[in-house]
C-alpha cells in the first residue's frame, strides 16, 4: 500500500512538471529551430512524452524510448492520438542486452541505470540526499546504432537518461545533425565525457539551457573549448540543464 501511494505521488509530480498547461507551446517554439516537418526525431528517456508530443506537433516522426514499465503505459496513452509517435519499452546504452534499472517511486524522473551516478549525487548534491531508489526492473537495452538501423538517422536526438548519457553516446558510430543531453552539477565530468564522445564523431558547436527554461544562456553557439572551460569552471553553478550540440558542416 505504501509503495502504491509513493508511486501515485511520483506520477502526479511528473504530470505537474511535464504536462502542465502552456508547456507544449514553449517546447514547440524551442525545438522549431532544430526540427522541420517530416524529420525523424529520437526521444531517449521520453518519460511522459512531453517532448515527443512537441516534436510530433512540429511534423516530425518520433521514436520515443522509455524503459520504466509504468511510464511506458502512460506514454502510450498520452500519445495515442499522435500516430507519428512510436513508443518503445527500451533503455539505450553502449551495447544491446539487459540491465537493471533502479526506480525511485516518489521521483520517477531519476530512474537510472548508473549506480555510481546515483551514489555520487546522494553524497554530494543536496537535492538528491533524500532520494531513495527502492525499486528495480530488468530492462532490455538497445543502442542508437540499432535504432538508426531500424528507423533511420534522426535529424535531432534528445537524451535524458540520468547519468547514462555517456553510455548512450558510446553506442553511436555516426554524427547526428543535432542533439541534446542532460547535465547535473555534481557530475559535470559526465558532461565532459559526453562532449568527448561527440568529438569522436564530428565537429560540433554548443549551447546551454538551464533547468526547465526555454531559452539558451549564450547569445551565440560556442566552441568545444568554450564548453569545456565552462564545465571546468562549475557551469555557472547551474544545478542541472541540457547541453545542445549541432554539427558544423
């Protein structure tokens, strides 16, 4: 009974954050810079599909990937009237297989495949000290390369997988035109490693969105060196956000 209450509260929290009125309009405005009608988009860590819905509203075909069993059911329900969205009950990593996903019933946004990331944040970051990962689920893992083989090369790929971003990018062998990946202050070394994975693939320039904001913090896109310097200096103290990368052609 206690777990059911926590699970319900966690789901309610996600609805308040990601499905609140007015959010879709702001998301569409943000992503219109990257997505044109007919584009293919990957949403890795789709959660309740707020971004998937925004991508589809811009005319994209969307592959929404979410490993949490409860959230996949809601994801499919919430996007059932958007036929351009394909929902897959999978995780994404370095290699295909299976893995154990740690679940936080009260905080489903922080389900993670990376035990070191969880332990480090609980020890170093105030916002994570009271988070408990009391559940788990065995999930099937695919790779970005496998998804590309099946669905095609996306024009944009959003990655939000709670400390597993490096592993996701390690399963990619070709540059993508544009993508985003989450960073969390306290594990900025992970963001630097994500940048290294991208530089393995091609030449990118970067920009930042803080938290759940909808505007970039830099007026112009920055070089890899500028991003490294910013991360090394502590990311302006921003608690979390997303790093956006676009391929320089």
